[in-house]
């Protein structure tokens, strides 16, 4: 009865290592795409809220005004930081987005959502 040679075992281990490396990188790309999609959904909700706020009050809201305006205190979470996307009390920056003087939301993450 003959067993496996050392060379055959090394080849099998190398094949398994290559396949697992490809699988791990595919999972990382999927997770990154998922986070970007989630962030873009949140930005779309913000854009809709800004548009509705401007229609109702005829002015561009600040982040604090927008947070108060969003109905049912909907918690919008930044998937990159797992924190509320609005200003933290006492903080001077938002979680990667900004409302410009015309009501357009600018973001550090590129989304395919079109400003209206």
C-alpha cells in the first residue's frame, strides 16, 4: 500500500491556499460594495429629505435642522463607522457628507444618485 508523497501534499496545500486567497479577496470586495450601497441609500434618503425641507420651508436646512425634520426620528447609520450619520453633539463635522448652499449633498463616497 502506497501513501502520498511529500510533493503531492505540498501541491494540494498550495492549491488550497490559492483558492482560499481568491475567496477571501472576493468576500472583501463584496463587503466594500455592500457598504458603499448602504451609504448611497442613506444619502438618497438625505437628498429626499433636503428636497422636502426646501419645498416646505423655502430654505436650505443645516444638518441639525434636517435631523429634526426627518420623520419618526429615523436612525441613519453610516456603514463605514456604524454611527448615526448626523452631527454628534459638540462635533464640527458630519459623517462624510455636507449640504451646500443650494441644497445639494456632497459626499466623500461616490454614489450614482443624481442631485435633483
